[in-house]
């Protein structure tokens, strides 16, 4: 009986371990004008430089900043490193990491450090500028299909994603932005051209849901048709709701730039 239980436990562990792709082995760094940005890159299965692949950018939240080039992978096993998703959605995926003294968003914190203000013409942070340059360079690679470039981010990463859409309105085929926000005036250049899915928790007391709601309203006013999901009784970590939604990657990868 003990032997049978041991064998069964071993089989279960093997099956479980096969559900997740091995952690990305290469620690990359992008350099520009004496500034550097750490990032990791996930290549599709059986990657072949002679083929064309989508390019996906994922921006982490404020808690995953650092200099280890690892923390930004904290949640990606829920989605991109899941074996089923890895097999079905063949994409080059970029995971940059902002340093501790910077972040993805140029937001201005108010006195209570919760209410956040997004200036209309604020210059992107150094880290986001490096992300823009990194993406500009990657899109030029022969194996990247520049009609299938995708964007997703959570919390501070979603805020940075809104800024990225403002600064590169013609870059992305679609974007999924989770519990973020921005300046509603940013949307005029991408509202009609980039399909956006905005998600937020109704009880979020870190990044208030009004920030997402205001962006959705602005996109609609500019002639866009955003997808919006408000998760009832969910606080800040609404990314788990999105990551567990089988339509997350399916929706994002369903679009192609004209």
C-alpha cells in the first residue's frame, strides 16, 4: 500500500510539473544612452527565426520592481508559463523590470498617496522610455510580425500601458489593462485603432476603479468600443480574475493590425 501511494504521489507530481514551462533561462538587459533595462524573454516552442511570431509585452506592478530580473515573473506562471497557453499561443513575450527607484507611470501622487493624478503631457518615466525603445528595436526583428504586437499590464503596469498606448498609438493590435488608470485625454489617438480590455475590482482601495471607468468612458466618447469588466467584491488583485479567465489570451490574440 505504501509503495502504491508513493508511486501515485510521484505520478501526480510529474503531471503537475508538466503543466508549467521551465522558468525563462536568459537574463537580458537593454541599453540606451548609458541607461539599462532588465528584462526576460520567452520564446515560442520550437522557435525558428525564419518564421513570423507575435510579440507580447507584459508590464508588472509596483511590487515587482527591483534589480534581480526575477520578481517581474511573479504572476506570469498563471498565464504565459502555463503549458496549455504556451502551446496554444505562440508568441515572443517580453517581461521588463523597472528598478526600485522608478516605475512605469508618470502619475503624480497626492498627499494621501492613494489619489493619483495623471498629467496630460507628462514625459514618460525613464523605465517606460527604455521599454518604448526596446519595443521599437524588437519590432524590427525579421521574426516579429509587426501586425500582431500585444500589450498587457497590471496596476502600475496598466498605468504605464495607457501611457505606452498614448506614445505609440499605432504599435499594438490590442491591449488588456488590469486595475490601472491614466489621463482620459490620452485616449484620443488610440481609441478607434486599438481594441482595449479594461478590468478592475469594484472594491479596489489601492487603485480606485474610477480610474479605469474614466478611461473607458473617454474611449467610448472618442468612438472606441472597449471591453470593460468590473469584478464585484474584488479588491486590488483583480489580475487573478483576469488570469483565470480563458478569454484573456484568446481575446488579446484575436486581433491583427490592419
